[in-house]
C-alpha cells in the first residue's frame, strides 16, 4: 500500500477512514479483491476534511509513507485482508519504519472545551534584542491573568536542553526551528496557547512551522525593531562581541535575517519610540480575542 500522510494527525472521536471512488487513472479494486501483482487505487477520506489521502494498493505490498490507514472493505488476493474487515497498515515516516498512528478518544476539541480556549501557536520572530522574550513573558502574564493556559518556548531557553546539540550555523538553526515548530504543534494540540519566541531568521522554516498547523492557528508576530535599536540595547553584550569579530555568524551582523512578508501581526519599534511590553502584549491579546482563540 502507498499512502500519503494527511496534513495533520487525526484526533477526536469522529475520525474514521472510509473508502471512496478510485481515481480514473488506476483500475478500481474489484469486489473480489486484487489479483497477485495487480494494482488498484483507493481514496481514503477521514471524517475531518483535512485528512484526505489517496492510497494505491498493490497485492502483497506493504509500503506506506503516512499515518496508518484502516482500509475498510479491501481484499487482497494474498488473503491478508478480508472484505468488510478493516486492515491496519503500518507507515514509514522519515527513518521510522513499521509504525502505527494511535488515536485517543480525548482529542484537541475535548481539551479546548476543558480550557475554554483554542489551542494555537503565537510565533514571535525578530532580531536578537528586539524584545521577543519580553513580549512572550508579558503576553503569557496577561493571558494567565485572564484565566488562559499558555506555555512559552523561548529559543535561548530551549538551547539549554532540547536543542543543546545545535549551533548557529544555517542547518542547525533550521533544525532548531523545525523542532520548536513540532513541539509548538503538540502544545497547540494540547489546547494551550503556545508562545514561541525565536529569532527564526529564515522565511522558509517559519513557513514550514506554519504548515504544521491549520492556517489560522499559527499567528506570526514580527517584532520589527531595527538593528540600531537592538544593538543599542545589547543586554548580553553579544552585538559588541560580534562587531569585534569575536562571535561569527551573528544574526543581523554577518548572518541573514529574512523579515516576514505576510505575517498576522507586526509590532513596530522605532528608535526612541517602542511600545511598552504591556502594549505589545495587548496588541496580540486583541488579535486572539478578535479571532476567537480566547473562547471554546
Ligand atoms: N550567532 C548568533 N546569532 C544569533 N543569536 C545568537 C548567536 N549566538 C548566540 N546567540 C544567542 O542565541 C539566541 C538565539 O537563539 P534562537 O534559538 O532564537 O536562534 S535561531 O532561531 O536558531 O536563529 C539569542 O537570544 P535572543 O537575544 O533572545 O534572540 C542570542 O542570545
Ligand atoms: N518594548 C520595549 N521597550 C523597551 N525596552 C525593551 C522592550 N522590549 C524589550 N526591551 C529590552 O530590550 C532588551 C532585549 O529584550 P529581550 O526580550 O531579551 O529581546 P530578545 O528576546 O528578542 O533578545 C532587554 O533589556 C529588554 O528589557
């Protein structure tokens, strides 16, 4: 079997796979099943529309590339599946072979009801010293005071643990962002308002994190503080070291930062004119409120 993974894991009680008409390019699977060496196509559609996929079935074949699918009513000539009985198919994802997606009856919807909020990711990007951590903490505090459950994933902090094996060269920054995107997705699935604050300098990697979630649940916040502002703050003295050539590949000095072109929120900070941490947080809270994230 060849399967493409649905764009996001299926969760919740309503998700079940069912067979649909096969695309015309491949023969439909006959009622009696496939002959040995024959191939057919199933379209499997989960109850949730986002989880649609197409599966090509070749008799005796057992390769998949996505979450396990229960093929309903398929019969293979080698007798491995009986018509009318669901057959679980294992998946290959990356380097993991023969794995199954295990669903639970308690899903994101149930958790969101419990928390009276919608799980989402607020992704704060900007130069070092732009105020990402300050905003993340102010936002967390503000939402907490309103009774909402948040969790902050701070780039600096994660590099003390989960990402301690990563440097600041391009491929390690990309892996850093990928990992944080995956963790953030889990927190959002848990029903939390996850606040990720990383430099995350590359547009494509931020886009990949966005694509892990339903589009409206990824809220990209650009803390647009010019280099002059960040450098004049320099709370850790890193810009000074970078200018002196003692840190190589420092973002904004001798390493790139690609500003977002289509983010949900821009917080503008000019020389001598930056909004206070509270008013930056309020700007994000207003967005969350207006878009229904602060209610179930
Ligand atoms: N070379 C280089 N470039 C940029 N930043 C550096 C570098 N070396 C160390 N630091 C410190 O690491 C913090 C950024 O970590 P991130 O995980 O957010 O970076 S990235 O998203 O992987 O680019 C960043 O923290 P913030 O100032 O909070 O952004 C810096 O303190
Ligand atoms: N809105 C703001 N107005 C004035 N100073 C700020 C503001 N936001 C952050 N700062 C200060 O700028 C410095 C860098 O902030 P920080 O949150 O650590 O940035 P980042 O996480 O992007 O590196 C800190 O000293 C912080 O107190």
